C-alpha cells in the first residue's frame, strides 16, 4: 500500500498544473522610436517607430515573432521643445498567458514629470512602468539622442501595433 501511495504522489507531482497546460509565454520587445515634444502651457509628445515582438511558448518551445509599430504619446502642461532623434527601447521577460495577443494594444505609463536641458548627443538609460488589465512590465529606454529643453508634467500611453 505504501508503494502505491508513493507512486501516486510521484505521478501527481510530475503532472503539469492546469495553468501550465493552458500555456504560458515569455515575450520580449525591441525597437527604436523618435519624434518631438513641444508645448507652451499645453504640452504634447509624440514618439513613434518600429520594433520586433518575440514570444516563446514555455510549454512547447515554439517562438512567434512579429514586426510591430510602436507609439509613445503624452499630453499635459509645461514649456517644452525637444526633438528626439533616436531612443532604443527594450523589454524582456514579459510573462503572459496568450503571447502576442496580450502584449499588443495600449498600456498606461502614468504621469511623468521632468525638467531637462539637452544638447546634441545626450545619452540616458531609464525605464517606464507599463500596465494594463493585470499585465505590467518595465520598458527600458536606452541611448537617447535628443536636442532641446523642457519642463513638463504629462500623462503618457505606450502602444504596440502588430503590422
């Protein structure tokens, strides 16, 4: 009887859980965006570019890759004139249940406050926390190349559109 109980326990421990059987994905997002931020009292920022979204099914190892269009849009108050020539974006370990379908769409960035005086060739490494319907991840901004100056308080939205 003890052997039977041990065997049943061992089988139950090695069986996949229902959530694992349903599928889990780990995704990454890479790309580059550029654009401008301008404002006098009312401030707006529009950055856009192209990227690549890659999702790996953790159960079967299948990889799904798609080209995507990226947008970072903000609005608020402030004085600002900045031209952003290039910002590299990077996000890894985005854990989802449905892969690419979970990552595409719009994400709330929240309010961003800042003051900057930029000269050509400035390099910045920072990250934004993105969230939507229980899915959240950090989006890294790497190597900003911009020119301008500004003081602003903005609410922002980041979106991923599959091409």
